[in-house]
């Protein structure tokens, strides 16, 4: 029963964590534009959550493993994230927003690797069972994006700070309901020095493949809507294309237990990377064809959902016991942090010179490189 309650709390945490993404990612820039911030300030303020993911998860993961107080740190992170975002209710000036959002996202980014490590401990490293739990994050993203869109349309973009505070309050509550996992430090892998784990060729290849997969997705998250809009797609159609992608992600998360029983982790990892290359080529060259874009969006289930679940299983395999939070933090830092940020920045720099078609083609090439790294270095002895 205690384990079931903790899993329910983690499901609620995932719902709120990714519901925040579903509100903040699409609408934060619109809110800042409505406040008449210049573009350079909007660029800085919208990048804070992503930039913090480069270094903050690693710092917090190290502290959690060093102290053995993962759940305490998780609760502090939840409370401090709420406190930081209160600046949205009291100020519309650049510097207070910069400080408040930086502080909030610094603590907010600490929460996910701690919960991921707890999840994988409770589920004994079962990537399929993890995917069934993580599905609540995808549901939270969809629900929040749709509901926030209707509320902003009805009440104006000024409602955004209140939506953010409501979601972050829920995240803080769930962070207090997650319980420590006694078995976390009983796994044999904890005896191996952390540096020795990082020196394994397979571990470095895994992080490199994750970096390249996130790098490939950088143009998608930053410029997909702009690219398809430039080719005549309406805003409602663009919204449906995003929704289809997340629904495919949810479907694959739900099917992951069957997929992991039938296929090896290596096969699923390589398939996701190969599909990412095909997907971005379809977006690059088939943007004017509805059937092609629909097919490309359905691929999101494997290029994100399956890839993430498989990566979680590999991280749990290599970083056991007292190293779990650090391993999960490094995964987030290399993928969502360094990879996602680099992909978005490079796409922005290349877009005026290359155009969307060739930027998405370059994204496909990055996925190919990730696939080659994974094929050459990860689990070859089992293939």
C-alpha cells in the first residue's frame, strides 16, 4: 500500500510537472509580448527554464545522492519553485521577472531527476512499467495546453500567472506525498565509484546519443509551428498537429510494457533514432502535404516517448543505488539541457541563412549520427 500511494503521488507529480510545460512553453512568450517587452528580453526570459536544465539537475542530483535526502530536497524544490513564481503575480518588470523565474526554474529543474530516480527504484528498473506511469505527464501537458488556450482566449493572457501558480502549487503538494524508497541504496551497483561508471564507453555513448537526439529535436520545438505556418497551415491546424504528436506519445507509453517484452532496449533505441531521421526529413520536404505531416507527427510516439522510456531503463541499469539521482540528472543535462538548448540556438542561427527545409534536414542528420553512436557502442554484444 505505501508503494501504491507513492506511485499515485508520482503520477500526480508528473501530471503537474508537464502541465506546467504545457502552459509555459506555448504561452509564456505571448504573455511577455503582451507586456511589450523587447525581443531580446523575451528571448532571455523564455530561455531560463531550458538553460537551468544544463547545470541545475546535475548539482541537485549530486547533492541528493551525497546527502541521501532525496525526498527532503524534492520537497524543498517544490516549495521554492512556487515561491519563485509568485513574482509573476506582483511584478511586470524585467529584472524582478528574471530573478524570480531563474530562481523558480533552478529549483523546479531539481525535482524531475529526483522523482525519476524514485520511480525507477519503485518499479525495479522496468522501462515498460515506467512508461505507464510517465503517461500522466503527457496527459497533463495536453490537458493544460488545451484548457489554458481556452481560458486565455476567454479571459486574456493576463490569466497566465494564476494558471502557473495553480499548477506549481499542485506540484509542491505532490512532492510532499512522494515517499522515500528504502531499497534505493541496496542495489549492488552503488559500490562502484561514480567516475568509473562515467568512464564506461557504453555510458558515454548513451549520453552522446541522447544529446544528438535532443539536438535533432531542437528545431522541432523552436520552429515547427513557424515552419508549417509559413507554408499556409492555420493556427488551429497547427494545434491539432501538436496534439496528434502528444497523443502518439501517450499511445506508445501505454504500449511500452508489450514493446519491451518483445524487443530489446537496443533495438527500440536504434528504431527511435532511425525514425527521428525519417520524421525530420518528412517535415523538411513534405510540409505542404497533410498526409506526410500527419505521418511525421505520429512518429513522435517513438522519437520521444519510446526513446525516453528506453533511456530511463539504461540509466537505471548503469547508475544504481546511491548514484541514481546523479545519473538521472546527467541524462536531463545532456538531453533536455545541452542538447535541446544547442538545437534551438543553432536552428535560430541557421534559419535565416538555410531556411526551414535545410535546418530540418540537418536535424535528421543529427539523428543519424546518434543512431550510429548507439549502434556502434551500446549493447553490441547482445545484438
